[in-house]
């Protein structure tokens, strides 16, 4: 299948699914790191790790609900989400790091929350075509597609 045959809506849906887990982990990591006055590097690593954990967990939840065992659910999550989460994390962390003062802003700062929101929005825009390409190759979210529909 050509990437041109994959509807943008399918790619956007896959990216929104990925964004949900990434955003939970990313925001949680940034909040914990900022509240605990962790270094920028530790905060970013914590955010990335939590984004992968929550991203994989959300996919695994749907696959487990569809009746798969834990090992299968983990394999599907790794295959479905790794590239998408990785791209999203590179972009959203890159944007936050590029905003002057964002990593030093406190939790009560508009700069902190605005840079995080904008970074996730940009990551969504950048990751959507990546997911479209992956789906066209039968990879990425296409791997989990059958499980997501079995669960509805």
C-alpha cells in the first residue's frame, strides 16, 4: 500500500492515540522534575521514560482487553508505538528545550505550561506524517489496529 492510500484521518487518529500516552508521561515527568528541582537533563530523561511507559501501557490496555496475553500485548505495543513515541519525544522535548527559560520556569508559570502545550501540538503535527508512512507499510499503529477494533 502506498502512503498516499492511507487517509490522513487514520494517521491523525494513530497520532492522537500516541499523543495521549506521551502527553501523560511528558507532563508528569516535567511536573515531577520541576517540583523536585531536578536538573534539566534528569527531568527530560524522566519525561521520556514516562512517555514511553504510558504510551505503551495505553496500547497494551486495548490489546489485553481484546483477549491477548501479556507477552503479545507488550510485543504489539512495542511494534505499534516505538517509532511514533520516539519522534514525538524528540520533537516535544526539543521544542521545550529551545524555548528560553521554559525549563527553569516554575509550575505556576504560564511559560512552563504554554511551552509544554505548544511542544505537544508541534509534535503531533510532525508525527502524523510519520504515522501515515508507517501505517502504509503495515507497521506502527497498523500492527495494533486489529486489536483496537476487536475491543469495541
